[in-house]
C-alpha cells in the first residue's frame, strides 16, 4: 500500500519531481509505454489506464 501512495503522490500532485525533474526528462525523451507490475488499487488502476498502461500480476511470471 505504501508504494501505491508514493506513486499516486508523484503522478497526481505537483511534487518536486513533477516540477523539476520530469519536465527536463520530457525535453529529451518521450514515454511510449508504461507497464506496471503488482496489484494497483482502484484509484491507481484508473490513472494507469489513462496512460494506456498494461498491468501485470506480480506473480504471473514470464513465459516464452
């Protein structure tokens, strides 16, 4: 739960990262994919969906 709260704080608020670091990154890079691993709560799931994110269950594992 703590990790979700931290992520939501970065995504939805005007924290230091949102004001300083992210604008500099976006000057030189474009996010074209955002994948999440774990079990996001409903609020975070809505935010991730708005980015077109794919959410993977943490215990799904990779397969070939």
